[in-house]
């Protein structure tokens, strides 16, 4: 290799190092799954001229997948399909890897953090000479180490965010978390021209349950209610505890006809809840509520507080009619 080739290689390495350093700074600024996945799945191929990448992550208990699913918007949810989640990953060494067409060369980089394998990143190219056996991978191994560190940091950040938005007793969204999801659904409805339903409910005679059977029984009733609602609605339908025994459900893409079929199922499931007091006696539970289909429109914004105030009026009417009753609310003009 002559002097000119050495100089050319040095310049290329220096340019690559500058790009890697800039990219690493971007990685280290990520605080959410949205930021990190966008940078890896879109930014990494763009900045380094890659034809494709594959990110495989170790997720033995499914918590990582669940965390990402809760954090990403519906538009970002397809990013999960671009990832591979496995329960265990054998140790692998960094270096070229055999690939299938249309790719002609590939490079695998293990994602290691304190000697623990978090996953692997595979880079693909249509160029046969892009990733060769004689390729030095020091820079890219360092990048993989930074990515692994960022995976841990973002996961911890997301856990803290979830705690701040979750009701500790029932595990559903607290009011702040539910309001955030409502705002996101309103924005999505504007973009995609679709409607969504909001259901408001609370347990009948809940104060009497606490007074007669104790607060531990009341807590079990609230937990049973949330578990029951989870079984009736879709996993992607948010449930929120707005305060006390008052809960709300957000059902994206739900029409009035679908809602009229869903509400009786919710009522029946609540009637069948098996709630026991401290003596093991079954405590009969029912709920009253109201429901509404919201259609987002441009140049207007119906906030969650407005919806809840409207639904509250109908919920009180349902209580006045004898309880164990759900009423359809008249949509605001």
C-alpha cells in the first residue's frame, strides 16, 4: 500500500469517526423509545449509507415489547414489526455475516452491557465489498456499546414515565396518563379522519362497600373492576382511573353501533365479578355510567375535561334511574 492509499484510508477513517461521534451524541440525547427507534431504524441507515438494518433484542419476559408498545404512537407502532424480540440470544462475535439476496454483505454487532447480551444489530448492504473479512470493526463496536447503554437508559426513563402516569393500586392510567392518551387520540383522529369512544363509569354503592366490608375489600373491588375491563376491551384500549371509583375507557375507531354492543358486555362482566370481603363472602357489584362517540374536527378541540363533564351529567342520571345503568350521552354540537 503506497503513501497515497494510506492517506486516503486515514481521511476516510477520520470522516467515519466524526460521523460516529455525532451520531453517538444524538443517541445519548434520546429519552424515549420513539426517539431511540427513530434514530436507529431511520437515522442509522441514512447517515451511514446502509441499505437495511435488523435490530434483535433479548426480551425474556415480554416487558420490553410492552414498554415500547405503550410508549409509541399508533403511527409508530409498525416500528415494532421491524424489530425482533427473542427470549435468549447466543453470544456472537462482531464481524461479517452470511446474508441472503438482495443483500450481498452484512455485519453483525452484539449489543453488550456489562458483559450481558442485550441483543444484536445487523447491518446490510447490496455492495459485496462493504463488509469484508478484513474490515476493522473497532469504531462500529464502540457504536454498538453506546447503543446498548442507550437501550438501558431509555428503558429506565420509560419506566419512570410509566410510574408517573399509572395508578399504583390498579395498574391502569391515572388521570394525567389518560388525558395524555386522549389528546394523542384526538390528534390521530384529525389526521386519519376517524372517531373514538369514551366510556365513563363508577361502581354503585362503593362507599357502602368500604363502610360495611372495609377498605381492603374496596381495593379488591377496584382491582377486580380493572381486570374485568381488560378482559372485555382490546389490549390497546386505554383504561384510566380518574379518581376514587370513577373510571374511563378510550376505544379508538369505535362507532355508535359498536359501542351499543360493547357497553352491555361491560355491564354483564361487572355483574359477574367475584369480589370477596375479608370473611370470604361474595360482594355483589354493579356499575353505572355513560358513553359517547367523539368525532375530531378541524379548527376545534374538545378537551377531556369537557367530555368528562358531559358524561358526568348522564352518569348521575343513570344513578337516579336506579343504578346498574349506562346512558348514551348526546354529543356536543
